[in-house]
């Protein structure tokens, strides 16, 4: 595997379910990001982890819970989501927190019923 | 609130024409500007970066930056149907190391 991978690619869940999104980067980067992309809206930065430490939390509801066990892996744990949380969730990585170039994974398309 | 604005489109151009995509940003202190291409159902892919006023050319793509007007654009010459995608403008803010995206402009190149 090369670059940034995400699983699953598609996910349908009910509002009472608990699920997790996984991201893995194979680039040797130290910073990982979660973004949310809703239709016709800009990408919204959700969380940033630098060397496994959370450095950014953009007022994201607590029903989204990130986890970064090491610099190569990033998870987004989901519970009691709402239909408006349906979106494309993108993971990205970069070399450092000051690096301007981010590499994106393919995304997880989430549908909350 | 740092903002990046783009026309959402869709912008439709005939094959072989020049497509012009525009972006404005709110923070005068911004130094780094990027264009990403996103095909439907795919992730954003970096295609151009520009840091200085003026033009930067890469193949059929030209990025233009005017910091005084807080304006950045992307020109695609000899547009091809394969260029049909959403183009995202992004601005990097050194404070906090954040990349702020516009909502994207959908481009459709008709054969």
C-alpha cells in the first residue's frame, strides 16, 4: 500500500450504531488530519494530530471521537450520529505541522439513516 | 474568520477552450496558495501551488496570484473532457498551520 489509505470506503449506519473509520499513511509523515466534506460546502477541518498528540479540535461534536495510536494510524470513532453527519470523511497527512502540502486519502462516504 | 471564496459553478467550456477558475481570500497575511482537483467520488489531488505575485505555469495549467487584490486564479488551456472535475482553492495560514479550502468550482468540459 502506498500513500494514504482509508477504510471502509462506504459506510451506512443508523443513528444508534457505533462505527469507526480508519486511516493509515505510508509516507512517514508526522501529522494527520480528519476533514469533513459535505455537498457544495468547503472541506471542514475536524481534527489535527501531530506526533500522536491532538493539536486541533475545531468545535466538533462529541459524537465524533478521534484516536491516534501512532503517527501512521488515525481513527474516527462514531456514535449516535445524526443524518446531517452524512458526508465524505477525508483523512490527510503531512510531513510537519508547518508543512503546506497535505496528501489525502480516498475518503469514506458515510450515510447516516 | 478566515475565508476562501469560489464560484460553485458549474462552469461549462467547450473542448479546446481556456477554462478560468477564480478564488478570493480574506486574510492579507496569507503566503501560500494551492489548487486541488477533485474528480467525482475521489479525494482532492494537488495540482498547483503558488507563493509569489504573478503567473506560474505547469503544462496546460497556469496559476495567477495577486496579493494586493487577494485573488488567485487557475487557467486551463486546451481544456479536455478529462479536466472535468471540481477545483478547490486552498490557502495556507501560517498561524496554526491551517489549510483553508473554498467550496470548489465544478468544471465541465464538453466534447
